């Protein structure tokens, strides 16, 4: 929950089993949390029915937590009495059970309709439960339930102050709306909570409540302030867990989810039919070990990636992970995407993973077979070279960490073996240290060091070829400082010209980057024009990127690739509105030895939830002088990214979600627009019930380069050859999900690629059944 939202082979590698050790780091521990919650304990789940009524005998006599604090729009004050919240917690041999009662004053209309899972956001009335079963304050599993019974869940990683909504937990929930508020019952199975075996740190917990109709108020059961390094810096300890954990920590849990997919595809008049059987297995023989395996997985229900635009930039953009197999125990993996980027594994035929979680040490190991067709990135200082891999490969990752409340130190080994085509091997270490100071500034430092050895190269057809071994190095470090008056960051990154990581995301090499972000906090302000803000900041950003030693692309050492100075400001006001604006005194170079162009621009952005039906409005606009990288010239232009989320309640308890996204990039030389990149996407979901939905996706993308020559300000240049790309996607998916892990889906798709003849049409039926 980020405070701000702002881009010649040797023997096969897999015949060797490497020794892998977790590393230790000496550091002083952070101050212990002394607050504690005492839950009730029952002998069986039958004592409480999850129906939202809160009238079961199992709740009688269980102490209630009613100590809530305001976090937004203003922190440090007690929750208003009119929005009183009560939480009861009961533990049985198989689950944590929560009874949450939320009151509101007369006339308050609770916001929230049926929506897709994980679409529970601050525009809705909801309650959320956050649990850190490892107790080290570095991650937490969370579940949110809105007033319509929609669930949002995932893992929060404190080091990045970031939520990952990918993981889904098999929670059971029920909501009842009442004249003076609403009630929620939640059953969270212990089998889906990841915790160490034996003695460990106390579990920690926090409850949140969103009240959008009260000025976007967010209430927490912990007294968190906005100066904290993360959203889980303050959590309450759970007592009495020692009475339950010995019973469940040795209990095994198994999950089998076979899936049957039948697909009929028609391309350019040729029809093909295919039926595939896949299987996902999850095994937890005891609390600290989890094993996952997938065989022939089908990801057809994963939404296509949203359209994005980098203008004429030749640097690749990363994409979020949405596949469940790669999201298991993401907090243990805990690596930045240059070290491991699961999207690099494009089409696994099979995959296996083991994860160990101890009180002070955790580790994970992943192996898989990636089929041909994925993209391998090999970066240079000025562009990303993308190879469409035409061969199968084997992937391996080993990861181990040692940590306490103040520090974590880890090591990892990643490899991709193309068999006769060579291999890529990366060995690295990373760590993080933080220090909280009562009443003063908080400091956090993080670093990553990697070295690579690579024999795999790629020919024009994408076939890997074994060649001479190349060695490269990578280094990154970051320092954050947070206080009531400042929020500052400094980071350095250096990537050797011969550093390659085929399992990571390294779109550039042969460069060094330095960046400083200074943010002066001014607190609440009454601004001219009657604008009142809850938070105000002045901002200054400095960035420089230079080439290192001469690399394969011919860039000279010390050549400036990019330099910018960006002063600006940031505001947080009513209706959960965030607004920022920066002036960019930028300079950029398009190619080795080219001119360092002046590219002054203005950056403006906004995030808001302005209306009950327009629940999300986000946009970011850049306008000014844009570097046309292909033409090595500057013109007038910009980039625009905008999102709008609409929610409508329909008769008979139905609801409609309508999500829109636009992106556009353009460059004009003199009076003519020479480059344009456009994308539009609409996702509409009709919810007939909590189990049945109909989803439609309409997506268009296009990009074009016009033909001709232009007189520039100082030189005459010829544009590159003209080109035009167009793509179109249409899909309709009906889904019936009686419970998590069991679903029946029927889908229709139509795709048009301007570079290929005709259309691609498909009909898919898919059955998943978890037991």
C-alpha cells in the first residue's frame, strides 16, 4: 500500500547440484512491539457458522478490539465514535475466525458492489485483515472484504512498500448489511498461512477499515503514522498462538487441481482442435515446507497485457506477473526483477518449486522446462535487443535468506540451460537494513550484487548458439530516509556491458545510473483558490545515466545517455485525490556518438475517486520536446496514459464494472506528426451473482511512422523507413466459480495482427476442479 503511486558447451549445468548457503548479517534489532491481542480459542469450527450474523455461541465472551486510529486523511488521531469498529478473533484447530462489526452514522450510504476478485479498493466500504505469521515485519498476507462480499487478497512486501494481489487464499466470508452499518465474518484456514515450524517470533496482526463516504477515511487497529517506512511498521502481536500451533504445524495439507482445456482455433481458413490436460499440485507436509508442481499449465484465463507505450524509446518495459504458480511464497523470493523476472519463463511445460520458511532463515528452489517461443532480452546502453527464443530451455533458481527485524541478507543462483546452445549462469547476493528512530528519521538501505557467466548467443532466427564465455557484473544500492519533514531517496546502479541474466529483466547494459529524490514535507496546507490539502510536498529529482567502458554497441566510455533535473510538487486532498506536477529540464542521447539533445518537458499526474460511479480516475501527461530515437531528432510531442473505472449497481443484485485505459505517444517535427503510438482497452464485467460473471475485453493498438524528409533546426536528416503496426483483440468469457479453485469457463476470442493475414478466432472451454 504505497503512499504515492508515481516505469562450445561443457557438461550440462543441471547435472551439477550446487551447494547453497544462506548468509548472516549482524545488525541491531528494531524495537519490539509490546501491544498484544488475546483471541478466544475453541475446539471445533462447528461452533461458529460463517453467515455474517455474529450470533453464534462461539463469539460469546470473546474480548473485542475497538481501539482504532485514523491513518488517512490525517494520522495520529482516534477514530470517530460515529464510525466505531469492533473485532473479535477466535482460533480453532484449523483456522482463524474473525467477527468484525462496523457502525456508521444515520444517512451514511455504504459504497460497494459485486466486482471481480481483488478489485476491492479505497472507493468502497470494506474491512481488511493483515497477518504476518513469520513475525519479522517484512511481509504480510492480507484479505479485504467489501460490503457486497467481494474478496481482495494478496501479499504485501514491506521492503518495496508494495501490494501483490496475485495470490488467492481459500478464505470463507459472509457479509450482512445492517441499518447502522454492516457485519463481516471471515474464516482464514491456517493451511494457507505461511509460518515457521517450532519456536518463532510472535504472529502479528492489523485490521483496516475503509470509509470512502467520510472524506476517504482509512482506519487502522495500529497507530501507524505516515512517516513509517512501510504499511506494516506497526502491528499487534497475537497471543495464545502457542496453544494452537503445536496442533497444526505438523498437520499436512494437499491440494490437487486438474484442469481440462478444449480449444478450437481458426486462422486464415485453417481450423485446428486441441485438448489439453494440466495439473497443479500444492503440498504442505508441515508448516515450514511448501511444495508446488505444475504440469502442462494453461494460462488462457489470464487477461492479456494492457497496452503500454514508451514512445520512440527502444528500452523494453516490464509486465506484471499474473500466473498463480509463480506467485506462491513471493515474499520469500523477495528479489528485484533484474535478478529474477518470472515473465521470462514464457511457456513452461512443467515446473516444480520447494519453499522452506524458518524463524530466521528461509529459502526457495525452482526448476522448470520452458518451451520455445519466449523472448530473451540482451540489453545495450541505448536499446534492448529482443530475441524470440526458438529452442526449449531448462530454468533453475536457488534462493536463501537470513533475516531479523532489522536486516536481511540473501544469496541466489539462477541458470538457464539451452543444452547445445550454451547457458547463462548468474550468482548474486542482496540485502536490506532498516532502522526506526522514535520521533526522528527512519533509514533503510538495500543492495544487490550479481555476476554472470554466459556462453549462449542467438542467431537471426532466434536459435541459441554456444560461443565464447562472457563474464559480466551488476551492482545496485539504494538509501531511503523518512522523517516528518523529509522523504528522500538516493540510488546507484551499474551494469557491465557483458552482464546478461536470461531469467531476469535487464533491458540495458554497459551503463551506470545515479538518482536522487528529495521531498520536503509541508503537511496540510490551505492553498490559493480555496484548495485544502491533507498532505503537501515539494519535490526535486536529479538523474544521470552514463555509459561504462566501450561495449559491443560501440558506445564510448563516460558518454551521457540521459540527464534530468526535475523540480515539482505533490498534493493529497479530498476524494482520495493525488496530484503532482514536475518541470523536466532533461537531456537525452539517442545513439552512440550522437548529439545530446535538450528535451524540456512538463509532467502532470492525477489519481482520484471523484464520484460514487466514477470510482477511479488516473492520468499522467508529459508534453514538451520529445526525442525521436529512430530519427535522432527532437520534436514537439508527449505521452498520455489515462484510466477510468466505472461501477454500476443493477436491478436484482447484479452489477457492472467498466474499466477503460488509454495510452498515446506522439512526436511532431515542424507541422507534421511523424510518429504516433496509440492503445485503447475496455474490460467490462457483468456480475449476475458472486459465482457467475460475463467478461468482455476490447483492445486496439496501433503505431505508425510516416514517410519523408524534414529540415531540422540545425541539420537535415532522413527519417527511417515508414512502417505501420495494428492489432485488435476481442474476447468474451463466461465463468462459473462455485468456490476458489473450482470453475467452469467458456470463452470466445478474435485477434487481428496487421503483420499477418486474416483473423484468428478461438473457442475455449476449461474446467478446473480443486480437491
